[in-house]
């Protein structure tokens, strides 16, 4: 049994398949969006992921080689996925410059304590170099 496990771990394509099976049971990608958050050339990808009893917002930034690297992880415990009407669409993740400062905010609808709906708005803090919840 140990030998089979070691062979499984060592053989890369098989290892990736096993990782995907394990990952799919513990997390589900709910939504993703790609955009230029700032007026610069930097491209970002935002991913909304459900993990057990939490929602995570993963923010990736495209590097010089064109690959996305994790920029920030926002963990929202005891939350469930929700949707909201945005223009003529129903969305569960959006990016929009809400305050006309040239920087897009990340809009994340959620159900929190006692199934209360909440639209979390994450605004970029230039001093801290991260997105922070702007409406509590």
C-alpha cells in the first residue's frame, strides 16, 4: 500500500489527477473575472471560491511573463454564495469603479449570519497594498 502511494505521488500526471479529485470535493469555484483594476496595464483575476463553511476571494496579478500570481487572499468565514442584480445581469462577483476614483472595487454578494444578505465591497488601499472591506 505504501509503495502504491509513493508511486502515485511521484508520477506527476497521476498526482495532478488525485489533487484535482481531492480539491473538487473541498472547494468549488463560484465565479471568476479578469480586468484591469487600476488604470494601468496590470491585469488582475478575481476568483470566488467556496471552501467548507467559508467563501474565499483570491486575487491574482499577471506577472511580466504573462502568468497569474496570487496577490491576495480574502477569507470570509461562515458565508454562503449570493447573487445580486447589476445592471441587466444577475451576478455573484463583479468589479466596478463605484466612487469614480479610477480604481475598480470588488463587489461580492454574500449571505452571512442568520442568512442576512450582504454586498461586500473591497476597495484597494494603496498604503497597505491590498484590498480591504470598505463597508462593514
